[in-house]
């Protein structure tokens, strides 16, 4: 496994409900060149996107982690992306629905061993938001400490 891929997996294991926005911040922290024109689609007719703006290699890291059974993608809530500070500029969509124009559906990644119950994840479910926010605050503090050590 690559160093960046290992870093992503470790982060998701420690921070359940990880968003693409957070993974992108990890790429920035690692000074990994992830930018490209690849879009992650959730359906066959290419109308429902989960993220975009990455290159093929960055996309494959996430796909491989899923294929290897380390992480799983789930529907998420828009609030997670607000917290992480990046929201694509597309109309909001819902997973497993096709559209005439491109939509964006928020998703998150969870470590597979943590998935004892696969029922989380409807867009109106907010039971785990407080836990998520606390973990994100902790992660932000850790990132700031790492950046401060570099300077």
C-alpha cells in the first residue's frame, strides 16, 4: 500500500464518517497531487456525482480501499460537508436516483470493522452528528498541531 493510501485508511479508521472533503484536506497536508478532471458517479447514466476534481490515481486509492474491504461508502448528510468546508456547486441529489442534469449526493466513508449495523445513513438521520462533530474538531486540532510543528 502507498504511504498516502495508508494515511487515508488510518484516518478513516480513527474518524468514522469521513467525507471526500476531509480526504482532500489529507491530500493537501501530504502535498499529494490529486487534482484532475475525474468525477465520481453513483449511477450508470452519469447524472449523480459524489465528488469530482481528482485524478485517476487518487480515485483508484479510494476504490481500492473499498474493493479490499477496508472502507465502505454510505449516504451522508450535507452538514458533514459544511463542517469540512467544501461543498460542490451542483444541485443536491439523492443516491440511487437518476437525473436529467448533474447532481451531487453527499457520501461518507466508514471503516468496515465499525459497520456492525448498516442502517446509518439515510439523509434525515442525525443521531451520530454530535459524535462526528467532536471527532472532526479533534482532527482539526491535530492537523493544526502538525502544521505548527512544520513551521
